[in-house]
């Protein structure tokens, strides 16, 4: 049941059942206790997340311009999206961006976490250095990179020193999205490395010691100890990196306005424009519902895959 | 002997690569700090100037004096710390329930919570705004903090970590007659330090940088947050980026402090892989 | 460490009950404005002065970041939590009027005998952008136009006299541009002319004047059909593209991806001619302005000049009671009392007749050029769908200058997109 990990907790109440005569009530007590632990969060979610989400999903069946009262249109908003080539473009752009950012993050973040976990001189400072990009304010990030990507800017300057000619990063359809993907990776990798570092801590040290005594080399220890025990963290990173990349917004807004020719108009940007610049809240809600559905699908597949990987 | 030197050399090479990578990752940050000491004019000069010709320290006092940044700084700190505390407590609480107990609809609860991460904030803005208005929390710290105080990111992260904790630990405490909340408080939480530290840092970072939500629900100068102040350096047709960079550099200090404070928690110990060679 | 966090949470819980609404014995008006630093400073000063001048009304003035400012206003108005008065940008007027987010203004409460009397005191057409069906919905404050800035040193180096040889038509601009542009090999290292197109709003403010000079328009007079793919539209687009593609005096890849402040390319000497607004004079500063000169916007036919006009204006929340609306009118009237000060503090003129005759105004550099261009200025296309139209036009231009798509074909596609947007309620 619990995904991607040995389901030990499940066996616990059952063991009790056998041992004690008043076992049923005991098992029930545990159930209630578990539920009570979750309850505060659940109540909060009901009020601040589920209710607004239900509102938003409901709105996708209405015509709503934010100021006048909503008007039922059935599937009208979905039809409008289906007929809108810009929406199709945004879907494609979002898919490319999301995978382009998330997949490198999975590997690079783990690699970085392993590197930072090693003993080395000045480790604290190096860790801080890798952390700084994620500490930078989102607005500043977009602004700074816009300067660095300028046709005569730093990135091209560095490339020139190795003999690569000028690349018009943000003004050509072929390079604008990869340029934004690079920023996403630059900021996402240290973030998930922090998560991996915490995950590495959960692995008891004696496992490694025992394996070393049995003559396991570094790769074997990584393959047979680190990797399997890191699985819950990996699931977290895989799911979160996708969800976060799917929601990217500030960079395309500040750096490219979704251009050139729509090549960086990701779905959240499309949604923002449709809702708050074009005042078609219903259509924006419909697009969000589709984004929601896609994200849900992605996550379910990941949970499945990782569970199977374990077995 | 030979193998030993080899692995040592290898160790140094990896260290060097790590440092080189850090330098590369830091370039944009370096450019930001360097720009904060330049004139606006020099920021736009091409080819880029790595170092300001003569550092203008006065950018800092003039930037911070432009808007009441002391107030913004305080508000952002209060908001980020309170939301962080909420995330740590409620996140780990719910995660413990989800990871180590069985009850009906448990998986559904978890999935439903996770699904809240999938809708863009933009689309939830108006409905959430209406809830907060109904609660009378517009233009208050409560409005800044309460809606963000529990988050699926934290629950998910903590759940993944807590599932890995050995059940024998909990079992033993239970046999000792510990209350269920006592087990959470005295056994589970202390064993989650690395994850709590990571969550603390990530949550603080996220909420220190909140922009859209404070923008929408705060209309009083006295309650504005730091990122709102930062964005005010940009006007319709003008901007003062040197001052913006200076303010942004100052705005990173709390996050850096927090990172330094917590980093030991998620790095302690594991010298093992390096030492055992 | 989590214990510390909990303590803080409790502490904050206490704070949450902190600042509540102040007890108001006099009337309290709120005024929201977008961030625009020098302008905001002046607004604050005016509010302070207003407080000294009367004791009836207390004004609470709040500034919000520029980019999402209108989002904030929209959310606030749609949830009935809006301010009493707010500053609005002219292209959004039709949308806001359509959504009933602004109350019609009463010219008499603003100190004018009638609407016609008020119009006669402003530059021709200066109020048009803020009117619908004969009613005025916002009072203009900072107003601007787009004029041609040129680098005198570059002109002199090329053997041109910036005082005589400056371009009055687009053809002249192209010819002069050939003398100013600089290449290293086949790499353009200095643009003779930069046609700003880093955002859709700049694309519109630079392209629409040319379109109108050719006699074209983005929409037909009813505002329900796209006409930009007409002959005039194609001519305008072709002309615009020719600077990059035919004459090669302009580098569109730089125009698209330039810094957030595009005029800086001119100030840094990377561009010889650039079309920008009066605020740039203050932004560049007197030192840089020594090398620069401002001349009227080039024309297709200098005898029939058409230029660009834009501005910000003050609007009143329609949901507030009549006495508050009245108080907001009085505040507005007070705010625009001193046109010369507006110029001095914000670098933008107020669009009133006789502005140049106010003592001391003429000493402001190039103010006569700006007023001249403002007098023939027209607002961008009025439509509640303006943002979508601007987006479609921006993409159309990108296709032409970056991907070399045929202008007619690109404009046809833009019209399809625009017509689709217009067909939606």
C-alpha cells in the first residue's frame, strides 16, 4: 500500500491482534490515532485548498470575466481551448519544458548530493555556494539571466572564448526554450540536492560498514545500499520536480513574454494571460483543469513505476 | 599502496570538479552582487564588467532608504518563520499519520493532498481570496500566514522520510506505555532532524520569496513583504536595477543564515563514504 | 529547532490580531498606484500637501509593483475590496469600462463648466483615450508620446549634421541609417536604428503610428473586425521589416532580447537612433543627454503627421457612495493643479493646451518636440481585447523579422487570431 517502500507498518496492528484479547479495539484505536494525526492538515486543506480547487474546477464550466456573474456554458470553455491553436502550442511547450527540466534534475541532484556528502576541505562553504542560487529572489533571477543571455552578454562572451559564435538565446525559437530550461535546472538541482542530502542521512551508517567488510566497492555500496534505501526520497524528487517545472511562470513572463512567436508560452503563462489579461476566467479554469489532469496522470504513473521497481 | 594513492588523487579530482561546478553555478549570483556596487549605467555596459570600476557602497543605504525596507524585512521574516513553523509541525504530524498508521481512505487522503500541488496559484487566487476575506483576514499577518501554514510539499517530504524510520523504534516506545502523541513528539520528531532541517530551509526560502499572494491580500504599506518592495524598483518605463540588486543582496541574508544554521543537521555524520576508502 | 519554530508561531499568532482598521472620524480615501519611483515620490508629496490644505479627508496612498498592479486592481474590484481611487493605464480603459470598474467623472466637480469646456483645455484628442459614449472615465496625469532620439556624435562621425540631417520620413531614416550602421565582418556591432520589440506593448506603440501613417488601422471603425492585413497594414509591416531585412540597419535579435530597459542601448552608444518616450530624458540624465538629440517621430508623409499618445489617468471606484466619489473628484482636482511641477518631478508633461507657455517649462529639454508629437498623437487601438490584439501583433512581427515570413501571410494569421478573440464575449 505505502508506495515505493517496504510495507512494514501494515503488519504491526495485525501482530497485536494475535497477541491480545482486546485486539480489535486496540487496532481501532491505532486507526483513530492515525487519523487524528492527519486531521489538522486535512481541515486546513479542506478550507484553503479543496474548496478553492472545487470552485476553480466548477468555474471551468462557466463563462466568467471576474466582474459580472458567471454564466453556465457546459463544455464551451473546453471546446474553445480545443479550437485554439495557441493552447495546443502551450501544451507542447509545457511538456518540453517540464521534461527538459525535471529529467536532468533527477540525476544531477542526486549526483550533487553525493558529491556534497563527501568529506572534503571547505565542505560547508561549497555547500553554501550551491545553495545560493536557490536563495536568490525569483524576480532577480529572471532579471539577471536576461542580462546574461543578452546577445552581447556574459553567456555568449564565455562561449566566444572557446570559439563558439554568437547565439541569440532569447530571440530565436530554437534556443529560447532551452535557455529557460537551463535556468530551471540551475535552480532546481541544488534544491533537490538538499532533499537528497536529508535522505542520505536516513541510511544507517552500519549498513555501509558491514558492506565494506564484506568487500563491497563504492559502486556496489551505492547500487545495493544507497539506491534502494533512497527510493522514497527519489519518488519525492521525481514527483516534485515534475510538478514544480509544470508550474513555471515568472521566467517566461519577465524574460520572453512567452515569445518568440509563442515558443516559451508555457501552460501556466497561457492560463495567467487568459484569466487575468484577457479576462476569460472560465477558459483559464478549463485549461487549469487539463493541467491538473495531466499532472495527476504523471504522478500516478510515477507512483506505479517506482512501486514496481521495488518489487 | 598504489590503489590508495589512486583513490586519493581521484578524491582530489572530484573535489576540484565540485569546486569548479560551484564557481560556475555562482556566476549569476556573482553578477548580481557585482551589479549592486555599480552605477545603473555600468550595469548596461557591454562587454559586461565583472567587477565594478569603483564600488559604490552608497547603493546600499540609498536602496534601503528608498522604501521602508525595515518594515518589509520584518514582515517577510515573521511570515516566513511562521509558515515554516506551521509546515514543520503540521507537515510532520500528518506525515507520521500517513506513514505509520492504517486507516480507511488513507491513500485517498494522501493523494488528495498531493493533488493540491497541481493547480497553478493563479487559478486559485480568487477563490482563496474570497475564503480569506470571509475569515476577515485581509490585510493582516493572519492572511499572509494561515493559508500557507500547511502545505503538501512538507507532508510529502516528511512522509517519505518517516516511512524509512524503523518500526521497532515506535513499537518499543508503545510497549513502554508512551502516548501516541508522545511517540510522535519524543521518538519520531528527533529522528527526523535531517528532513526537518531540509524542510525548514526549503519552506523558509519559498515563503520569504512569496510574491503573488502578499500582493493580492495586502494593501497596507505596514504589512508589505520584502519581494513586493523589491519589485517596486521597477516602474513603467524606468527602473533602478543597481539599487534593486543591492536590496536583493541584503534580502538573501536571512536565508543564508538559516542555511548555515541548519546545514549541520542534514550533513552531520556521513563522512563515512570518504573515510573508509 | 522545531521548538523555536513553535514559539515563534505562537508569537505570530499574537501579532496577527495586531493592526486593525483605524477609527475614522473624518473621511478616509484610498488611492492605489503602480510603482514608478519618481512619480510615486511626487504623488506622496501631493498627498501630504492635501492633508495640510484641508482636514476633511484623509488620503491613504499605496503603491504596488508595476507588472502585476492591474491584476491586483482587477481582483480587488471583482471582490468589492477595491480602493476609492486608482491610477490606470490608457490601453486598459475599454476593458475596465466594459467591466464597470470605473465611475464616469463629472467635469464640473473637476472644475470645468462642461465636458466641452474641459476638452477645449486639453491637447486635441488627449481625453479621447479615456472616454466612452461621450463620458469621461479617467483624468489624465502623466502623458507621453514616442519621439525619435538620436546620437549626435554618431551623426557627426558619419559626416552628418544632427541639426539639419535628421530623418523626417522613414525613407530618410533608412538612408541615413546606412551611413550610421557599423559592421565587423558580417557582424553588426552598432545598430543604426533599433525598433523596440521586446514586449507586445512596445511593439504596438511603435508599429501602430506607422500603420496609421499609411492610412491603415488595426480594427475597423466598429472595433469588431481585424483590418490590419489590409494593403496599408502590409505596407507598414514591410517598411518595418525593411530596416532589418532589406537595409540591414537594425538587428531584430537584439531588439527582441535586449535588456529590460531597451533605451539603454541608445544611452550606451550601441544604437544610433531609437524611438522612446519623454521619461528617457530623465532616465539618461543630463550627462548622457549632451550626446543625444530628440526630434519628432518620422512620418510617411510629414504633411499629415500621425504619432503615438499614451498616458496614465485617475479613475474612481463606481461601487463607493456618492459623497466619497465627490471627495475623490476634489482630490483629483487638487492633484493636477500644478502642471509644471508634474513635469519637473516626473519628467512627463500634463496633456493640456498652453503647456509650453507656462513660465519655466520651455527650459526643460526637448519639451517642445514632445508637445508637438503629443498634439498629433493617437492612442493605441481602443478595444476591450487590446491585450490579445497586442499579443497577436507581436507574434506577427516576430514571424516577419525573425523567421522571414511574408508580411501579408503573417498579418493574415494575426487577423485570424484577432477575429477569434473579438468573437468571444
